[in-house]
């Protein structure tokens, strides 16, 4: 079957660095997305990786290893506004999005 | 207004009621989606419309009935719902289906009593 695993909840301190992991097992692979969702708001696009390696976008970076079925989202210089849920999703061979249950990130002062 | 707008933001209904959720996008996108989001569960794709044609129906019970009159508007008609249907219903749009970024609305929080 198809499966995405990510931690349910993580806690980090303002100003620190946090890494949110996502492992996947899907029928084929056409890329991996990360979305951010603040409570009561729409999910918003953060990144898309289809090739192995690290892509940096300001304080946020996303990494992909296709051979390991693994991705992570790295958040640096954490700010209180980074408190949100982070959703990992992969595109399978039929270009269907397979979603993880999301990781709730709590930032403490 | 820009982006994806959903109304109402909150809805409480009894099991015998009929109500509708509305979604509107002002992005010129061709594809629109309905997702169900329950606490601590992955997003569940319900319906996909591409150029107003339904291309996906993920075994959704018939008490949920979608309607897409044009590429900018999407409705979800609700009838005889069950308490387990209580969830956040998210609408999204994209420029075509496939490996395209989804733009989501803020959702309609549905409570079925």
C-alpha cells in the first residue's frame, strides 16, 4: 500500500533549528511537496522536490533522497509564527497526491 | 478578491438538513478539488474537476454531491449527513492537474449533530 509517515508533533525553541522528517512508500514517485498550515487557515505551498538533494529557500530548506524514500524540512532561526502544521505529500505514478497526517510544530519562547 | 474563497467558514447542521458549501477561485486555474481534513489524519481527496469535468470521485458516499458550473466555482451539496462527516472541508485549485501546486481555501468547518 501507499504510506507517508511523519511525526505527529514536535516542539522547538525560538531561534533554534528544527528538522521535520517524512518517509514514504508509494507506487512510483513524481515528486514531494511540503505545505504549511496555520491553525484555522489554508495550507500554503512551501517546496517541491523531485531530484535528490537540498533546496534552500530563505530560512526553510527541503531535502530529498529518492533511494531512501525520505525527505526532511529544515527550519532555521525559528520564529513564533512558524508554529503550524507541516504537511508532506508525494505524487505517485498516476500523479495522485498521497498525504501524510501532518506534523504539528510548537515553538516556545 | 484573490486566491480561493470558501463559504461558509463554519456550518452546523442536523442529519436531516440539506446545505451547500461554496468555493470560488480568482486565479484562472483549470482544476478544482474538494478535500476532507479530519484531526490527525491525512487529507482525503473527495472530488476533482478539470475544465469543469469530474475526473475523480474517490468512492465518496452519495450524501456528498459536487457541482462545478464553471472553472471558477465549485459546490459541495450536503444531504442526510452523519456525525462522522464532521470535519474541515478544503477546496483547492491548480493550473491543470498532475505535478502542480495546489492553492487552498481556508476551509469550511462542518459539524453534524
